[in-house]
């Protein structure tokens, strides 16, 4: 009986083993390719090298070797390595590639575009009005846009003085690189730079042994004031004290645009300019100091952005600017000092944010501010910390809500 049972067990084991072996052999036995799928980008640029791959199924296909080819009839000139799939087109248009393995194949149509040139950077306008910028490799030329009118430039410079711009104002200048129309296409326009033509009648006084100039109102009487970057080839670095406050009379100027070269606005420069509505600083301003009472009682200014370069706002700089609603500090502010009464009486401002860089604040800078106004303090997390750094008088006579966000 035992021998018969043992025989049965051995027989079952043999059958199971044979079945397992047969299944394993079936699984590992190579079969024909059923499907080929090309992987890779559908859009490339001229002269860009791209390696395409192909997925061959099933996994145990007997021959997964892929052969690559370009299908005739496309509008682009291109080649692909037969074994590696490395593709490169030398002209624009469309081209179809084909991948074949064991008689099965797949095709992919590729669009070949021109290479977009890099956007010009480093735009600068020198004292002699020569505009220059960084050269763009492979550019066939450039277009210079001056306030919407385009001019040709063969290389990376353009003489703005040739345009004979005499009307005072801001001329916005930008540049784009030009492609050859086959391999390269035009770049986008660059960021703008300003060319400021100064207002007629401004007075320029040489300073620092004639290497710089201080500017003041001179004979201008009203309207928009444009302070240029250079005079006689030298930078204008200072707006003079009481420069536009014609004591005892005020000048009815309505706006002022200040070039990036100005580093200091001296005290009372625009004091009591009650017709002044806007103050604009050129991008990249080097302004460091706004002197005392510079904009005091300029009762029509509604908004102003303080350049990041400003380190000191003098006493009563914006005293009683009763219509101003928005004072902001440019990103990256280096402001260190806010002197006494700087924003005293600016009761229309909804909120102001004191930069983390501020080290010193004088007395009463926010005097007469109401509970409807908010002061955001970025550098400190509590009143105690702020008072330790600035003293208690910085918030004297101020009823504004103060939020500490350090």
C-alpha cells in the first residue's frame, strides 16, 4: 500500500515539474515583434542634435534591434544615424523619421524651427549718446526702437545723437537681434532704457572740479521737468537745494522725471511745489539721499516709489503731503535712515512697509497718522525690539496700527 502511494506522489511531482518547465520555456521563448513606438520630441530647432529611442514590444521579442531612417518627402533637410537614432536637421520644415524592428515599424513627423536669437542685454547710453549693448552671436543685425520708431544697426551700437532729439522728455529705447531668416529668427526686444532730453532752461552748475553737475530750475517756469543724465558730457549727480523752490514764489511744475545719475536731492529742492503731481525715477537710479523737506507741502503728489539705492530720507522730506496715498520702496531697498517728521501729516496713506534694512528712525516720522492707517515693520517681531533699535519716539504722536512682521 505504501509503495503504491509513493508511486502516485512521484508521478504527480513529475507531471508538475514537466508543466512548470513547459511554462517557463514558453515564457522565455523569443517571439516576433508586435509593436514599435518612437519616443522623443516632435519639435526641434535647426542644427539641434536629438537622440530618438524606440520601445519594442513584447519584452521577449526575438529581435529588438532598431533601424532608423528618414522618410522621403519632407520639407526639411535632415539625417538620422541608422543605429543610434541621433537626429539633426539643417533646414527648417517638417521631416518624418522611421524606426523598424523585425519587420514592424513606427513613424514620427518632426517640425524643425529656426533658432530664436538671445535677447540683447547690457544696454547703456554713454555721455556722447552712443547706445551700446552686448553682442549676440549669429545676429545678422539689429533693430533699435526709439519710442516706437525702428532704426537699423549693423553692429551692437547706435548713435542716438544722429536722431537729433531736441524735444524734452523720456525716449524709451529697446533693441532686438535680427536672424538670417533661414537658421535664426529674430529675438524679442530687450528691456527698455531711457534717453532723457532735459527741459530747456535748466541751470547746470559744475561741481567736483568740473567732473559733475548740480541742476536747478534756472529759467523754467512751469510744466513737466525732465532732468537728464548728462550735461556737456558730465553726469548730473545733484538736484540743488531750493533748486525748484523759487523763494518766496513756488514754481507751478506738474511733474518731474529724474535720471539715474542723480545721487542727492538737496534740502527744500521741491518744497512748496503745490502743483507737482508726479515724481518718477529712472530705472537703475543711483539716488542715495533725499534731503530735508525735499517734497514738503507738495500737496498734489499721490504716489511715489523710493528707489532701492536710497539710504537716507531726510527730516520732513514728505511733510504734509496730504494727498499722497501710496509710498513704496523698490525691491531690494538699502534704506538705513528715516529722519524726524519724514512722513508727518501724510494721512491719506493706507499702509507703508518699513524695509528690514532700516537702522535708525528719528522722532515723529508718522505723526498725525490715524487708526485707519497701517505701518508694517519687517525688521522686528515686537514693539520692544523695534523700540530698542529706534527708541520710542519713532512712534510718537502716531495712532496708526503697527504690525511687526520680523
